[in-house]
């Protein structure tokens, strides 16, 4: 919670918010920098800074496409990765990312295990076969 003069007419405001250090450069007078700092601190103290959330407003299929382009297509196991992603797209592709929760992922996982003939769901990485 301080104001530092960077150069003539430019001040840097520093404060803590949400456990992190925040800063902002203000072009104007020292009095303007103090007003902005007070406004930021009052918003922080009243928890109004938590009300501003960016809405994730795209579908799972777009996220899957982006993952495929940036990561999965470059892996050696891209055939298996593509099959898994198509399974996810089939069940969750029409949902918005913000609508997908742990329960919907669990339903997809159980359905995919049934489709491949697996009786029990196992933790990832314990075995690649479905028998036993």
C-alpha cells in the first residue's frame, strides 16, 4: 500500500489483494494516485474485487479442438488420445466449459469403461487392461 514516483507525472501504486502483490501505473498527479489507491483498497476491503469474474463462454468441443492442436497431435500416442477425445466430445462436447463438473466427468468415465467391457472403474495409471 504505497505510491512511488516513477518519473514526472507517473506514479506506481502497490497494494496486496487476494494474497498477491498488485500494482498499477497512474499517469497524473500524486493526488490522483492517492484517490485511485483509496478506491482499490475500499473495493478490496468490501470484497467487491471478487465479484468481477470473466465468463468462460465456449463449448467443450472448442476446448478439445484447442487441446488437440496444441498438445495431443504432437504426442506419440496421438491415436489413443484422439479416441479418448472423441469419446469426450460425444458426451460432453455440446456443454459449455463452465457447465462441466466432476459428476459429468464421472458419468463419462463410467460410460466409457462400460463401452469397453470394464466392470469396475480403476484409478488412472493402475492398469491398461480391463480384465480382473
